[in-house]
C-alpha cells in the first residue's frame, strides 16, 4: 500500500495573485537603535523613541514587559512628514 504525498497548491497555481504590497513588507518591528538611524538621531538610549511613541507619533509594540519594538512604517511616515511632529 503506497500513499502519495500531495503538496498543496500555491496561490499562483490556483490563479490567485499573491498579495504583495509595499506597506506589508516595510511594516516590520524595529528596535530603538534603528529608529534613531532612520530619524537621524545620535542618541544611544531608547528615551527618544519612547517619547515619540508616548506622543503618538510612532507606533510602539510591547513584546513583553521590558521589550518594546516600533513599527518601521510609522517611523518612515514621521520622517517623510506625513505625521506632524
């Protein structure tokens, strides 16, 4: 008795286009060091990123009680001027 393994079809094979948007790719979680790199700050602590998040200018995501990451999309929106500082 032989069983044949069947792979599930990919969305492209089913005729469905894979959803591949720029915003979905670029909205990853970054640490405060990357936030400082993107905004051009020379600060070495997380205080600037934390205060930007407290003011609602960037989106903060709590991983646990000590670790906070920030949305890259919200930081890029701040840098491009879409969010008033």
